[in-house]
């Protein structure tokens, strides 16, 4: 199983639903961090990397799903760290 666009869309829906439940003042920092991740998922850079990753995975067989988020979400150049 490779990480696909539909997986990203599903993750965005789940993150949005989770964000709606974060209402307490102490949860606002977490909500902000989740919104930043959602912004990364929606970015053209992430989508381009996802497309490139999917092409390589198709050529070389399946690659484990956790390797993409770890490589992309936490190390996307151009996104400021808090």
C-alpha cells in the first residue's frame, strides 16, 4: 500500500474533525500545530513530493506508509519551526 492523495484527503478530514473538539484554552497550542500540519498537507510542495513518492513506489514496489509522513511532514523546507 502506498500513500496516495485519497489517504491525504482522509487525514485532512480526520484532523479537521479532531480540531473541532479542541476548545479548552490549554488545547489551543495543539490546535495551532495541527492546523500547521494541515497547511503542509494542502501545500503544492507536499502534493508534488507525494506525487514523486508515488511514482517511485510504483516503479520499485510498495514502500511502507510511515516513511512518507516522517520524511515530509517534519522536514519540509520553507516552513518555520515553532
